[in-house]
């Protein structure tokens, strides 16, 4: 957990620094400053977490029904990397919005209030309790159904308000 928090903070700071550099270059009048911001904006969307959550829920669903050895393989080679990707993506989004706020954009805070960030919270929170879920047969059965529903919802539901 300490390692994850450190990685989250480092990625947030690095993204904020890169975004600040791009903003500064753009303010000076160089066109490639806008290109840097466009590239960071391309990944800085809360909607990106919906397919990531589907992948994670599918992996977690498989871990609920597989034997211990196979579940460990999926944990190490699928669930942990997907969780890391979600954590890094969330840190990058936060860093970009902090740089926007530092350069005077008041919309940066409202961009962080998107309800689709709940998918990122679900992936990160589920990963923290996944080991406890595997130990109890009743929880495994219950969460197999929950993860199946989450996978199908993330893939096929539009989530429009």
C-alpha cells in the first residue's frame, strides 16, 4: 500500500510538471505547447475507467471460481497490472487538473467531480479487499455474481445521465 501511494504521488507530480511545462511553452507562443496538453488531455478522461473496470471485474470474476493456483496467476498477471494502470491513470488525471488549476483554469476542479471516477474507486477499492473475498466460500459465490454483473454493465450499458 505504501508503494502504491508513493507511485500515485510521484506520477501526479510528474504529470503536473509536464502539464505546467506545456502550459508555459504555450503561453510563450510556441505551438508545440498546445500539442503536449492535447496529448495529456487524450488520456485524461473519466470515461477511460469504464473499460478498465470491465477488465478488472472479469479478472476478479475468474479468480472467484478458479482454483487457488490459477487464481494466483490471474491475480499476479491480470488484476495487479490492471489495478496499477487504473492507479497511474487516476494520478495522471489528477496531476493534469492540478496544473490546470495552477495556471488559472477554474474548470479543473469541476472536471474532477465527474461521477465516472467511481469506476476508478471501485477498481482500487476492490483490489484492496480482493484477498479477503477469496477466503470465504459464501463471499466468493456472491461476488462472482457481482463481478459478472459489473463486467456486463461496464461493457454493454451506456451510463448516460
